[in-house]
C-alpha cells in the first residue's frame, strides 16, 4: 500500500483530524491515536452503536492504534515526545496554543525529529484575532458565507446535510501532509501545516463567488446556476411524493429531455444561463415529473442521455447497486457495514483494517514503561 512504513501520531478528535488519518490508515500508514484518560475521543460516545463502539467512532478510527496518555503529566508527555522521534506525521486539532502549553507543539516535536510533518487543524487558524475562538462545523459554514447560499423554501438558512467544513479540513489537511512528505524526500526536512476550517470553506466555494467578486453583491441563490436558478439543476417531486434531481446543464442534456417531452421550444431559456427567465421551464418540468413515480422516472430517464439522480434515503444509498458492485460497502466479521476507501489505486489498492481500537488498547504495545499519572 502507498503509505506503508509511515507512522502517524494523531492527537485529533471528533471529525476533521480523524478523517485525515483514516485515509492514511486505510492506505497502510501506522496511525497511533493518542487519547486522554477516561472517556478518550468524544466520538466514542456520539450516536448509535452497532457493536463495541459507536458507528461515528468506528467509521473514523478503524485500523488505528489507541494509546492513552495524560499529557499534563511530564513523564507521559516525555514518552509521547520519545514516540515522535520515530514518527513521520503529527496531527492535532486543539485550540491554537494548547499543544504548546502541553509541551508537544511543533517546535518541541521538531526538536526531537526535524523530519516530522506537523499538521494543526483549527477553526480560524493559528494566528489572527479569532485564533482562540471555539467553533465547530456549523459555525464555520456560517462565517464563510456558505449558509447564506444554503436556503430552505422559506429563504432562511437551512441546516446542511453533511459537515462540509470538517470534511474539507480533513481533505485539505491530507493534501498538505502528502505534499510535505513528498517534498521531504528531496530536502530531508519536514514542515508545519496550518489548516483553518474557516479558510477551507471559503476555498471550497470558488464556483459561487462570481457576483461577490465581480459586482460585490450577495448572490440570489434562487437565481444562480447551481443553487436553484437553473431548470436543469434542481430537485423535482414525483407522483409518489419522492424526488429526483436534474443535474446537468449542458445543451445536449437540455435538448434530449425537452425533445423527449415534446417541448424543444423550451430549450432556449435554459441556454441563456440561470435566472428567473427559466421559471416557465421549471414549472413545466415540475408538472411533468408529478405524472409518474420515482421508479417509473428512474427507468425512463435511464433510456435517454440526460444527467439526473434519484433522491435516495440513506438506507437506499448504502444499498446502491453501483456501490455494491464496486465493493464500496464492506462487512466485518460482526457483519457491520463499513464505507470503503474512496481513493482507489490500481496497483496498490487500500486494505482497510475494519477493527476499531479499544480505548488504550495499544498503550502497552507502544509504550511499555510509562509511569502512571500522579
């Protein structure tokens, strides 16, 4: 696997950091998850369980090793620094300044190991006026402006379906870590990576910033290309109260569907770009899609070249034939389902370990002589 021989020290909790190190573990890295005594990662206690741990925790921490350390105890902190001497990557997600107070900040770790690639994930970054302000995913989606573009039918900010700031922070952190490891091959020296969840959200909205950059105005989501202003990029209700989406605005898709519906004349407004002028097309399509059930439309649309999708429930999505055929949904010996690694290599495929660690289950294996905390 691509990351065999890479050792990762992971002090992160909840979602962004564990999401980063999950990808590394799935592709062969040895991930040592450092947890606090007592309850460990709060993710161990979030949501439902389907075995020895919560689904939330096992989804993000499979294949990792759990080592319990009290970093307020000098001997145990020193034991972690000793472990860092053999590590390649260090990931943490405390508030800025916390790891320095604990004695395991970048400078302390780099003194032990100049080759270390050290990644800090925080809400607003390691400097600036807001560096110490606490914030989770939803707050960063709000501060970044994303929620001003994510509106319900009442045109008020709506709760997002996924934690975009958490996931993007994990992905950008993973990209930074891998770039730094690649550069280290040439220089022999590691680096420090400062990931701000606020910044990754802004960096993830490049496709919707046109009005704000070009005209310094707030976009009207209902008039924009990917947030409701295009007849061929929006959801439609079907006869049975289910929903499908049209999701392709290329001319060929527009002509194919409107031609099949006997209304090629409606193509012209769609080819003029998004906006209120497309509302007659939206009204026509809404009326058409209410004539058949979701299953009937799924079968029909599959016969013409049009970009569409069913709005699946989560159980339906996890049973999706394409995911099953490609082996994306995996089962462990307890018959629990796991989402497989989405990064696929032809020559060195991931081999995820579907076992999650018990709290402190690997402490002795990595650190045999750690004094107990006083």
